[in-house]
């Protein structure tokens, strides 16, 4: 569990801004953000401190590929940064949007912490303002070399009161073979203003001795 606490990094709750640039038969987007606390699946990845983040994505019809990076706590292994790479495709089945992908969590300078997850997700919008979704992430080496098989399941929902203001939340369960499992949830609000995004979020995980986390993120379109 100690290793899990150190390595469990939405993704979790930070809301990032993106802007699209037409590319050959596709679209390139980019984002940058500054957060008071990088929290992933209920656990801080920046030791409760500020983190600088940013990424870029390419999409073409149903296919996407991208990368995202953040400063992190060193986890006792000289891992001052996290670099994520991912790719997938997003078909639709009637009103349901699907997402099948693979994600890599890489730690330059601490390669033994690198690991990958497979992702299956689905979402639906019963109304223009309300959306709900579910996702599953599986890994056979969670936390790096010699890690365990893991499965993360999540339910999420969001409601947009306007084009600028929305609220969202998620409930998930992280299960790691030899470390056991824990539940985590987050809830927050996001506001967009003149190209900036602002997200305030509360995170909690039912791990004994672990405190709740609060993050405030400012993002900007590039």
C-alpha cells in the first residue's frame, strides 16, 4: 500500500483548456495549467504542493493520440516529473459515446516506476446539459516494474448550468492485487472566462490515515 500511495497519480480533477488548430486531416489541441495540488484517484501526486501541467493532442475522426505532463513529488525515486502518453479511438453506438484506449504513465529519471493501463469508457448525455459516464482501467504492472495487476472502476457525471459554469463529480474504486482496494470520490465546479478555465475540487479516498485533498486549477488555451 505504501507503494500505491506514492504512485497513484481525471487525470483526476484538473480541468484544462484547449484550443484547436487545423492539421492535415485532423485537429491539434494544446493546453497548459497551474494547480495548487495534483490529485489522482484521491491521492496527491505533488505532496499537496503546486504543480505545473500541460499537454497536446491530435485527433482525426474517431482516432486520437496525445501526451500530458506534470511536475510531481519525487516518490523517493528522483521522479520530479510525470509524462503521460495515450492513444485510442472513440466510436459511437446510438446515443452512447465509447472510448477504447491505452495510457502510459512515464517518470523520466525513474524508469522503474513506468506502467501502462488499458481503458474502456462509455458516456451518454440524456440532455444537452447533463452527462453521465463509466470507465474501467486495467494494468498488469501497476506502479512500475514488479507491480501488481490492478483495476480501477469509475462512475462520473457533469451538469452545465451555462456555457461557462458547470459542476461535476466522480466515484471510483481502485483495486490492486496485493495492496487491496479503496474507494475515492471527487466533486467540484468549473468556470470558463475569457480563455481561462478555473476548477475548484474536493477529493477524498477511504485509506486510513490519508487526509482529504482540495485542488484549485487555473488553465489556459494556447
